[in-house]
C-alpha cells in the first residue's frame, strides 16, 4: 500500500512511520509533503529516499481551496492509498477530507475526546489530570473527531510542565502511530490501547 505523509515541522512521527515500513510491512512511503518548504521533516524524508513536496501555504493567504488544490496535485501524483497527517498543522476543508475519507489518519496529542484543538498538554495540566496521552483517529470533517483507531496513555508526573508532558507523550506517539498504521493496512479497526 502506498502511504503519503503530511508534516509541518520536524516530522519525528513521520520518521517513525517511514522507518517502520520495511520487510513484510504492507505499507511503503511514496511521498512526504509539507505546507512549509523549510520544514526539517522534508530533509529527514529525503535522507530516507522518500520523494518530497512542499506547498507554502502563506502565499495563498486565506484561500484554503487554492492551497489545497496545489497540495492535492502533488499528493494525487503520488497515487497514495492512505494519507497520514503527522504533525500537520493546517485545518483541511471538508472537500479535501471527502477526497480521502476512510483512508486518512491523524495523530493528536491528547486522549480524545478530551482536548480537541491546540495546547493540549497545558490544558490537561490546568485541569489537574493524572494521565494524558495521544490518539490516532480517522480524519473526518469535524476537527479531531473521527473514529478512534488507537490511544496511548502516559502518567502526568508531579512538577510536569507542558514541555515535559509533551516529550513523554511524543515518545508514545512514536510507538502508537506505526502500530496503528500497520493494523489499519491489515484491515483491523478495533482500537489499539497502549498504556
Ligand atoms: C507534536 O506536538 C506532536 O505531539 C503532534 O505534532 C507535533 C509535531 O510532531 N502530533 P512531529 O515531530 O512533527 O511528528
């Protein structure tokens, strides 16, 4: 199966996904694309021999449709079977999502349905939560709403800051996303729970 991965920054999740797709894994990375031409994830992908593409969203200003049609030109040229959003920080329009519905995954750094949107770790700490984590879900038109495919739980430690909690969660993202992608490609839909 042909896997395209969308990143906006460092792409640490993308690296783990790409590095997991070896041997008998049903997936192969065919494209890493970014909305930021300077995203270091693009360099890390190219280092691994994965084709890359960048569409800077800034020149498009608020014209999401125009940005997305250019992005889709690159994505569709790679003919992916599955799209993985990995640290991709742009909101996608319902028509973009409709084009890939049922075959687009995202990783979100909270235990959805808690803390949709941004600043998830600060919000969990603010609420006094004793555990946090991350979620891989199918992408639907509602932000961070789609069917949950996997979750990983981490403890909140005394003295945690958003950064220390983010680092702990990110470590589990790197375990969860590759495992969930493989299960998804094998047609398994029961959520994977890691603790
Ligand atoms: C991180 O905050 C991660 O929790 C979220 O996206 C951000 C960047 O991830 N999924 P990455 O290193 O670019 O994969």
